[in-house]
C-alpha cells in the first residue's frame, strides 16, 4: 500500500481512481487516462506528496494534449486570479446562469452599513453573495465565514423590515475557490445558506459551474507573469474576454487567442 502526503500533512492511501476520473473530466479518453495512471504508479513511493503526483499528471497531459492539460490546471488557475478580480469573475459566472448582478453594493442594515460583494437576482429572488478567494487552493473556507455571512444577512433583512433599505434578500450565498470545512457545511445547511466551493454539491460546485459554461479564467493559459498582470488590469478575466480583446503584442495575442479557442 502506497501512502501519499496531502497538503495539510495528512496521509492517505493512493487512489488511482482519482487520477483516472480527473483526467477523464479534463477531456481524455478512458484509455489515455489509464495509460497516465500506469505511468504515475510506476514512479510512486511511500510518502510522496500529492503536489508531486499532480506535477507528474500535468506533464503527461501536456505531452498528449494542450486542452486537457489546461483543464487539469483549473483549480490552480482560479487560485492565481488576483483577489480583487475574483468577485468580478464570480459575477461573470453568475450572469452566465441568468442572474442579474450588481457588484460591490452598500446596503444599510438595522445597525450598520454592509458592503455586499455581489447582489444577485433571478426569478424575483435576491441573494447576498459573499466571495472568498484563497491563494492557497488547499485552504478550507471555515465556519467563521458562514457565521459572518449569516449575521450580515440578518442585519440587512432587519434593515429592510425597518425600511432602511429596499432590498428584500431571500438568502445568502458563499462562493469560494476552495473546499468548505465540515462545520461550515453543517451550519450553512441548517441556516439555508447556499454554498458553492470546490467539489461540493455536484452541479453547484464552482468547478462544475465554470466547466458547464466554459468560463475558464485567462490564467489557465500558460503565459508570462507581466502579460497576465496586464490582462487582469484591463479586466480581461476569462478566455471569452481574451478572444474579443485587442492585445497590442501580436505574437502574444495570437498565442492567447489560439489557446483560448481550444477551451471555448
């Protein structure tokens, strides 16, 4: 039995099925995915880090197909989005699902004024959306966040009842690029708070929402850091933004748009 070391220090038994499923979700055929699993298994040793296994799989994917290697990097790519642009990225995702969104809204509560990341409305229902971005994709979004969001929701709902604001929120929604802690899930389920995180709630998970609409972040494409910074400064956040944008460097523009079209 081979034990692998996770990012948080815990050890667990190596699971070839995880690699197989991840490769197939990235677009590989089962046969090609099984071939990658065999190559990785041949290089395993007790105590190997999950990050080292990730790098092995990524290199194999890059040898086979650009598109699959980019999709495989999705979690890493989302963590590379600048924190001040993550809210705009989430806004684009929600809008692609038919939500009418307002970004960075000030709402008067019963006791204090609140800065709401996104106000999302659909079907006559309004949601207070809290966006939590982590540079470390292995960090958990914990109970403290959902407690904070519940408190904010209650205060703005009380503010509505006392006519301090005109926003009758139906509920709250926390969207993060990492996983939720078990306590966060339990409390949110009890309070009716919607959660969209990494690998949580199937179709409602962040990666599923992204892949269903092909709204991949621009940093999923490998490029120079300075170019990536320039694109984000211009609010070119998704591959769709890049396809329709004017990029001065013709060589870089051709490369980015070619790569983006592989995913679009």
